[in-house]
């Protein structure tokens, strides 16, 4: 049986630059010493709250601005609109000297709304109900020439980012300038954006984001809550505090858009896919952009694809923002489940089909390891089980691109031997702080304990926002370059003083050595410095020695149990193999994979925004009814860092979230014999699927042309 | 949240008098405060005075005995108490299944019985409904997947308590002080939802639940079918108490949770189970199918019809094998 696979610590031993380093900020975060942006409170600050529409579509009938302004402590009421197009849409903001006055002021406003008819999802649009269009171009001929055709429709829900630290900022105006404590994944983006609202020069704005409690792609922009804070700070000249509450966080800070995908493909008896037409509808809420899904992914040979058929569908809900691998988990869910359905029709092992259709050599090797670790040989035939508890195995894949951004890292060496690593780029939770320290420590040859890292401050050297998984791949080369410069300065100094050939010198665990001979301790070498030395490492986003070539790839395999009497799905284990060039620090690198799997499993089983069909109000804008995976729902996760011999660093943040839901959906298909084509895999949907017959196998019988509609 | 006064009296009598005092509008009692806090944050409840019962100096409020549990005992204490686990496992299981360890560490037995419905329409201030004194039920044409399979009256809510069905099944009662009675049978604690769909209980202002009483039942079992295993309310829950003669069920009592506005006793199942051997899987399945007699599913609650007989059967098997793997 599976479950006996080796511990991931054993699997990953020796694969990272720093195998045993622990997070530099772990203790501060665990004890509460870490000061997040939301923790910046002052007695003299003002509180800002947006005034929001409570319905999917409504016009403001009345509002008593004077009554609100009459509440003691309320200092400003700004009304800029009289209609809302979604639950959470804002029409202005209110400012008060304390939180109680803020809430009393909102009550006194007594906003009255007249509801209007609204749309609450993709399915409200007639395009969703139309049959798939006729394939065009080469795809039409390819499907025509295939032995069999297969049609299916898949859907995924709106997933909200659910950052634990809600969106917002605290602004401290200071004469000509301001300090902005922002919860952001783009320190420098906020610095660029906020000035317009504050009416201050960019050069006088300091953005501080030492810690951030989650962003997942939703915290690049200052948002309405930030704009209101900026305006309130500008008009009052005093500190202001503007953070969303939990409900607002779910309503109006972005989401992963919903998807409806119609597929028609032609395949042969042996599983060869000759061509496909793929239509996607992306649910973008009130936004007109951002609903795209990555399908086909390009990882599999689907023959001639008629795939440029995307349309966004608007309805009365908050719009999407980038969310961890935008468009990818939903695309992977559709494509990978579709592959498993084709495999089933042809009587093939879905792993064997993937090996045929997937051109990546690296994933080819990953398939073997994933199969071994999950226990693929125990996988039952799809549809072969009866009995209440059924086991299933599923596999899915990911890849992630080659993005890079310019970055600078400063390293300061102090005469006491301590080093400071300085980077304005924020640590969104990836372990950026630890990774930068570890890179410098390892590269120079001194213990990590010698190093402190200053991070998340726009006064520090500039670097990328946490997006596209470019942050570590871009900052690590700069840190390596800075470490090399610092080390070479110290070694040059030692060589000169001791009359040694600098090319023979190296630093090993804090000792400068020439060959095997110890010359001087690092600390003693530094003592000779007349003043701290400061060097700047730069990465210009072009390939160099520290560049992690190619794309990051991954394979995940899931084992589930499905209670067929109740429709409950229990994810027992996920093996998650991920390449990322050179893993820097083992624990946070593994943590990226584990976090991706958790978020992906939660997406597979639980998460969905629920709108009231009549009013468009969001019924589950809280953590009770917006269900996220909890401790007892969490599978055993085996993160495997796939070292591919590179010295450079590649993306790791986004790819691990891509295949999880797909692998789980495939495992459920394997367990219960029927595909469940709609996420999340709720009990009612599992039960409904079980009431359907097991889809027939088409290929074993004959190669004559047969039309089979799924 | 609206400002409120707070007090923590040292005696139940003081708490009771405060609860009827005219000095404050809408005084409310609090123990764990888990549900109260949610309601106050949403503005569903705006008490002028919160009377905290956690400082009352009376160990009986926390005491846990066979057949009697103090109203202030936490769900965690009940689920951990050997005397309950052995004498009435269904109660320990029901308390241990609720919410999360953090919640169970503060949530009280009385609070669990008296908590408000989790209906997401009722919980949102912007919705009006019959339960709030308005018109109609937005869940009926709306999103009602967690609502009633057996509606009674115009409100589609389901009773949220894990514990209430267990006590009802065990002919339980609650001890009360502060009124003109000392005890209320569980069957009467909640008004008939077909006649009064607004009240959670018949308790008068000033009445405080000090304990719950029930007949211990070693052969009792509880099963919650939840979508999430951490922090979720059941889609359906099943309760069973058996009187066994060897393997044969001499008599059975079963109850369903999360399918109706109050705990739903299942006499048809009880009748069908009588005389059946617990090893006769087919007969037990058939008997438990009677649990859905009278079901009136809406499109979104139809799946509960599948779940209910399963929950009841598993509860019966848990009752037959107390201490075994459910």
C-alpha cells in the first residue's frame, strides 16, 4: 500500500542551497512580535471606512450625510456615487476619530437602497447555455477524421484570495512626506500609486511593509480602501487607518474568476487526440477583463486546437484580480480531467496517456517518481469498485514560465563581522527574507547567524513585486552578485595584508583559508575594516550565470477516499513534485509547495463564492460559510524538490497550486467511476454523479466512426 | 458593534435580576459568547447590557455527572469527561464534533442549546425574513442547500445545536432558575416552529439554564455528516439510543439533526428497528429508510434525503458498538 513512502525531509536532503536553515522571522511571526501593516495603530489616527452597496444592483434612495457628520468624532463624509453594481461596491467613504464613531456614523448615514434586477453568475448568461460552436479550421477536419468525438462542459467557481491580513494601509503624513504602512505585495508599486491621492512627491513617500499576511496576487494595487486612506490623509493631514473588514475582504478585493468551459474533441481508439475545439467563458463580475483560463496549457499534444474562443461574462459581483497562477488551476482542472475521461474511454491508464501526450522529458521522469511515491500500482480500474468507501488515484501537471524583473540587493559588511542584507522587496510569505540571508551566507561562507535582513521598505534598494513568481528568481541573482562583491573585497584585503595570492583564498564556515590552511577568522578580517563596506548587487533581468534556465515543471499525484453513501471526499495524500532550478532554503521552499497543495485542495473540495440569485448579495463573505480547508481536511503532503542541476533559481510560488485540484478531481473520477465536472467537489455533486451510469468505453469495441455524446 | 454595558455577577440570582432590570435595554446572557459575538457584530442583536455568567461562583454550573451536566460546562469538558463518554457516548460525541477545539474550549452546553440558526439569510442584516418579523423566506427561492428537508412553518431554518437532539432523545430536561418553574422538558424548550417561528426557546427574560438532565444511555451513538471535517456544521446528523438484547434491538429511539427547525424524532424508524438484529444489515438499512418519510425537499436540499438514512444507520451502528470505530 501507499502511505509508506519516505519522509520528504529525507527525499529533499541535500537538494537546497541551505538545507537546515530555519526562517529568520519564524519566531517573530509565531509569537506575534512581527508587526504587520495592520498592527500600526496610533491613538491620534483617524479611521476610514468605505460606504458600500449591500446588493447586487441597487440605487441609493436616501442617505443622511448631515446626521452622520453630526455624530461626535465623525470628521468627514465623502459621497461620490448613488448606485452600486455589486455587493460591496462603494459610493464614498466616512472618516472618524475612532472606530466607535466610525460605526455610529455609518449607522447614522442610514443609507436606503432600491434593489434592481441583477445577474449572479456565468449561468445567468445565455452564452453559457448555448451548445458548443462548430469547430473551425484544421481542428474541424481533425475532429472529423477521428474515430470518436467527445463533448463535455466543465465549470469552476469564484475563489476569493482570503488573505488573513485584510487589504489596507495606515498612512502617517509627515510634512512634505508620508510613511505608508501598506499590506502589499508591491512595496514600490504602492509608493508609485499612493502619491496621487496624498498629493505628495514620490520622492517623499516611504512605503513600509515589513510583514504581510497574505496577498496571492490581490495586493498589487492600493485599492479603493487605499485611495480613500490617501484622500483622507491629504484632507486631514493626520494619520489615517483604512483596512477592510473580513466581509469587505471577500467582496471587493478581487478573486479567481469563475470558468465555464465547453470542449469538443476528436480522438482515436489508442487515445491519440487529433483535434479539439475549446470555448471558455470567464466570469469577471463587473469587470470586463481578467476572466481568461490557460487551456490548452500546451503541456499536452491535443492535435489541431481551435482554442481562441474566450469571452468574458459580466455579472453583478466584485471583479477578479490576479490570483496565484491566474487562469491555471481552472484550466488544469478542465484539461487534466478531460484527458482522464479520454483515457477511460480508450481503456488506458491515464498516466500512460500522459506519457504519450506530454513532450516534457523532465515531467516524464517526474511521472515515474510520483507514481512510485503515491503507490500508483495500487490504483483500481475506474468504475471497478463498489462498497461505500472507494479509493482513487489521480495525477496532474503544471509548468510555469520564465519571467524575470530587475532587482538590486545591497550587502553591508560591518567591522564586527555582521552583515546586513538590504532589499526593498517585500516577503509575501515565501521566505524571501530567509532566502536572501541564506544566499549571502552560503555564497560568502559565513553562518546565517551573522546576517540580518532588512526588507519591505521603499527606502531600500528596489526590486520586483511578488508576482509571476519572479521575485526570488530575480532577487537571488542580485544577492549572489552582492555576496560575491563583498567576499571579494574582504579577500582582496586579506591577500594584500598577508601577502597571499587572492585566487587561492576562500571562506569556509567563517574562516578565510588558503587551500587547507586557515588564515584568519572572518570576524578578525572584518575588524581591520576602517568603516563598513557597502556593495550593490544588480540583476538586469537578462540571462547570466545565476539565471535559472527553462521553466519550472511539476507533477502531482493524489490519493482520495470517497464515501459513496454521503458524497464526502477525503483527500488522503498528495505527492507534489516541483522543479524550481536551485532551491534556496529547504523549509520555505517545501512550504511553498505544501501551501500550494493546501490551497489547491481547498479549491477542489470547498471554496466557492455563493451569491443570492435574487438579490446578488454574497451569502458567504466570512470564514464560516466560505469554506476553506481545515486541519482535519488536510491530506498528508509530500513535497518533492526536484533538483535539475541548475545553479540559478526559478519560479516556485505559483506552479504548485496549479495541478492539485485537477489531480484530486481525477482521483475522484477513478474512485467513483464518473467524472465530476464542476468544482468544488461537493457531496451533493458526488451523489448526483453516482446516480449516473459509468461512462462507456468506446475504443475497445471497434474503430468504426461513432458519435458518442458525453 | 454597538456599545453596551458589561457586568459579571457572582451569583445566578443576581444575573437573573439583571436580566430583567429595566435599567438597560435588551439585556442578554453570555457564557462562551461564541454565537452572541457573531450576532452583535452583524447588528442582529444590540443588547444594552451583556451579563457574563462566567464569573458566577457556583461549581454546580460546571459539574459533569452521569445524567446531569452543568449549563456552563464547556463542550470540550463534556466531550473529554469519562463519565459521559462511558455512560452516554452520544452526548460526548455530539459535543466533541462541534466547531473547533478553540470554540469548544469556551462554548457552553446551555449556549449550544440556545444558539441561533446558522441560516445565512437570517445571519445577514440586509435580509428581512419571517424569522426576523418580516415577510417571506429568501432561502426558499434562493440558496438553501443547508436548509430544511422537513420544513415546519414558514421559516426554512434548521436547528443548529448538536446537543439538543441528543437530549430530546434521552427524555432530557433543562434546569432553570429565575422564573416560576425549575425545569423544562427538552421537548418543550423550543416552541412549535409551525406556530412560533421566531423564538429560539420558551425561556422568559431572567430565566437561566443551570443544567441539563437526561437518562444515561451507554448504547447511544451520534454521527455528523459534514462537508468539512474541521469547523463545519453538519449537513445532516443522526442520533440513536438502543436497548439491546444480545444482538437484537429490543427497542430503539432515533433522531435527526440539521434537517428541520427542531430536532426531528423518527418514530417510524424506531418501530422498524424493533426486533431487528444489529447484524442484519439489510433490515437496518430498510428501517432507516423510514427516516425520510414526510420529507419535502427543495431543489437544493434533495441530497439530504440520501444522507439522512445513512446518518441514522451509522448512528445505530455506533450505538450498538459504543467505544468502537464509528
